[in-house]
C-alpha cells in the first residue's frame, strides 16, 4: 500500500536540536523478555523477532529482540548483572513490567555523530552510555529528563545496516 501521508525527510542539523534526525525505532525495556515478546505477538501483531545478545561493557548480559512493523523498528530489551541499570533501572517492583525505554535515531556519518555529542553538551543533557562495536555500530543514549526516556543515536557500519535489513518485517 502506498503511504497515505507524505512526510518530510529528516535533514539533521545539530544546531536545530536532537530531534532533527531520522527517527526509526521505539524501544521497550522489560524484566521478562519472553513474556514481552508474547504480548507483542498475541496482543499487538508483531510475531517475528531477530535476537541480538551479548555482554554489557561492565560485564553483564543484554538480550534484544527486534522487529519491523511498517517503517518503525520495535525493540524489546532486557539485561542482567553489572551494567544492567541503564537498561532496566526503571522496572522497580514485583511482577512483569514493560516500559518505554528510548526512541532510536539513525545517524549517517561522523559529522552527525559529532553533532549529536555537541548538541547534547550544549543543551546540558547527560550522555550516560556510549557504545562502539567496531565494524558494526556506534551508539549513545542521551538523557532528556523532561521525556522520562532516552534518545538513542545509532551510527551503523555497512554490517550494522545489513543486520537491520535482516530484521523480520511483520
């Protein structure tokens, strides 16, 4: 189906603010990723995910489930052990929890990456997490306290773009 709504393209300009780039992802943190995937499948129509697992920089573990639904990539994430607080710190309390964690923005080049870092600093926003997986992707979380969630900026290499292209479309 053709798009009903013609949307402006994202022309990134750090001097205009951090939201002036390509928003492509919504992410949710959970304390039970299998149940969260079940909710997405049974109640929201997203049945197929691609898994990404690994170590946090502090030595804990992280698991991410990714799925496309139209032009938006949905991410469900969980973490345990050292360094997991940045991912699941807002999931206090007993029982199952699934909460909005971040909006993901795609960066195209080094200039945009440097622009994000400079604009976050200029605006007084903390960058509590920066990650680089050589040959795959560079990313950071920017904490905008008024939102109650992070903004994540991702700058993938060709291998990272290929990984995203192979995330299942639902």
